[in-house]
């Protein structure tokens, strides 16, 4: 397979170069500049022909229940019993069984224990559910039945930090929390003591510009979506950089707005891109493999954000503006 080439300003074709300039000069795109960008993007030589794709099998969709739909969902997690969807617009977590049947909800809007203010991220570990309660600057912990267990304030040693996501080691010994105010990964003990942190605002390797989704890999490394640096960075537990996946660009293997990351049983990385409306797949060393889709065309998602993979290699994709979670079977 031919590896995609980066289009730097000195070697880019005119449409790709113009698209790149729009992005770099307009970090906050308006609908007009986004339309121009996408028009130029289609004209890029690397996007004109077929790209490597891998088909997926649709299995089910989760969208709330009649009269009580999801509103701006952001993340999803799965354990041996349930599917948990962060329903940020409704300040709650909606819980389904593994067949997609609604079970119950966790929380409502508020500041008390078990309540939420615009939660964003979620993970599960050892029968517990950990929720990044972003607006309340804390991580809340629940059991699989939705009962509140504990709460942990998120801070960087100086001030409260809005947590975006959380990843938890075995037995809940350490919690890795991404913060978009200080652009750091913070590591806490299960009792809430800040143990270490790394990152900071910047574009160098090991730094972040709005870290978001974070997952722990089977070998205990941490994968973090670095949104505005348009990459996924993988770290060893102490914070030493291991692998960088992707960079900014308009070709396969590059990102516009990465948001979610997951890993399958073969060690491949899946990365969602909420502006490009696609999910790309990379090897465990960060090499681009293919895009989810068929016949050389990406499958069109609608603002995919948080994603998760279960032990059966079923991929769960939050499509935020569609207010749903789509579930797919992945080919081994």
C-alpha cells in the first residue's frame, strides 16, 4: 500500500495548499470558510480517487427512547453488562443493555452527588463507571446499577480544572484525566491525590492543544486525542512519549478535528474526525491502514466524537448531531 504523502506548503497542489492556508489562518471556521475548505478538499489529488477502505457491518443504533431522545451525546463506554452513553445536553448518562434496550439513566442536572453539569467523557473499570463531570470540575464514580460511589475533585495543584475524559488503571489504582484548561494529562490516586502531570499548551511533541479522549491500552500506555494539534499521542505511564498517530492535513492518515480513539483486539487504532465525518484506522505503530467505508469511499458519519470498542470488536460511535450511537461489527 502506498503511504499517503504529506502536503506541505512547498509541495502541495494548489487546491490542497489553499485548503491548508484556510485552516491555518482561520482556526475558528465559519460556515462560509468551511464550505470553501471542503470544496478545495474535494479537488485535492489525493482525495479524487479511491482510498483504502474497510467495510463494517451495522448492528444497531441507540437514540434514547420514545419521547426522551438523546441530546448532544459526547462519549460511550461498554462493559460486560451495559452500554453507557454520556448525554451531555440532558446532563445524564443513559444506560442500555448489550442488545440496545434502554435500562435506566444515571443523574440529572445539578451539583449534588450523583448529579451532573455538562458531562463529557466516560470509562468503565472493574465493575465501576467513571464520568468526567466537566462543568462541576470532578470525576464521579458509580456502580453498574447506577448507584453513586464517590466523587473526586479535578485540579492541577493550583486551581480547579474542567475534566474532558478519564481513563482508569486496573482496580482503580490511578486515574488519568485530560484537562482542556491547562492542556495537561493529570494522574490522580484513587483517593484524589495528584501524583503527576505532563503536557502544557503547545504544539511540540508531548504538549497539547485541547487534549480530549483518553484510553488505556492493554500494555498500560495511554492514548490521548490532541484535538487542535490534530494527532493522537501515546505515552508510557510516567508520561514519556511512545507513538504519534496522524498529523494535520487533508489526505488519508491525516486529521482535521480528531475527537475519539479506540483500539481493537489486533492493536489497531480507530480515530474519529468530527469535521471530516470519518473514522480512520492505524497500525499499532501509527501507520495509516484504511478508512471505514466501502468501494474506496469513506462511510459518512455525522460529527463522530467519542468511540469505544468492546471485547467482541464491536465499534460504538457517538454521532453527536444525529443524537445517536451507531454500533458496527469490525472485521478481524
